[in-house]
C-alpha cells in the first residue's frame, strides 16, 4: 500500500511538472517529455578531485569558457542552473553537430535536438554523451556587446558538486559528494541571528561569516530550490536560477498577497 501511494504521488508530481513546463515554454507535452529525457544523459569524466575555472559576469549572470567535442576553441556560455545545455546553431554548424528532431518554443522559434550526443568540457572536467539543444541565439548577441555561444545547463552541472565564488569570480567543480555539514546560521556576539544584509554567500574570506542554505533538487528537473522569506513575512520556495536576467520572478498573486 505504501509503495502504491508513493508511486501515485510521483505520478501526480510528474503531471504537475509537465503542465507547468507546457505553460512556461509553450511546447506540447510530447515535446516536454522529449526534453526531460535529455536531463538523464551524460557521463562525467574526472581529472583529479576538482577543477577551478575563472568566470566573468554580465550583470549578475555568469559566463564561462566551454569546450565542445574536443575543440581547442573557448566558447562563451552562460551558466544556467535552471535550464538544459544549449548551443547556437552557428556553433553547431562550425563543429559539424547534426540536427535531430525539431522543437517549437513558445515564441514559435525553431530549436533542434542534437542528432548525436556530444562531449562538453569545463576546466578539466567533462561530460560525455550529452544530448543538447540547438537554436539561434542571435537575440542575445544583438542585445549586448557579448558574443554568446550557448548555455551550460543543469544537465551538465548535476554530475558535480559546484561552488560559486562571486567575490573571486571562480567556479569550482568537484567529484566528491555534497558537503554533509549541517546548515548553520551565523550569530552575533549576543547570540542573535545575523540579518540578511550582513550575510556573505558562497566562498567567503576566512574572517567573514558563512551562511549555509540547504538546496533541494526534485525529480525530474533537478533544478536547485531554496527556501526564502519574502518581505520578512512569507516563506516560499524559489528556484535558484543563475541564467535568469532578473533578481526574482514570481506570480503576481504571490506579490499581491
């Protein structure tokens, strides 16, 4: 009975995710299922225990140098914790990556699944046999002075323990399991919790306080979810999305309430 209830709950969650993604992307449910299957592809290849990569920032968004299929060229990718790995159609043509099935996005622009799986490397770590999306990214290049070649998504990142160091602009990938240190809230000399304004997130200097936040990654998306408090009075779960151009995106009903 317990197993049946568990499977029923999982099925309901999958249907909720499917409906949510259909609304957000404008894709058909069948297309969404095909895209979700991409999240299960890829095999990590490690060189050592960890690898560090310097990144640049475009506003608050992270840009990293990525290598595709053993190419010596550095391609500039946005790092997107709430998305799939995407490359520009021109880059796919340059690397002779053939188009597979076509997908129509919510703005009716065409996207394509790679016909064959590709290898994606960041620093010294690589994920092989990764199925990726290909689409025209000219809108990003026309709206800024940057030449963006793609997005590095959670289908790549999920294979590693990832550390973002915004202060030193460094990204670290490690093959060890997630740090099991219990989340802790720093306290001042009087034993009171430090306010949000005084907290330092990520890797901090030795003399700075560290605020550890547990991250949830739910099947099937595996996008990072954090518990937040809006306006100091409402607790909500939000996706931690490094690819979003906005600080926070929420339903109007939530903001009004």
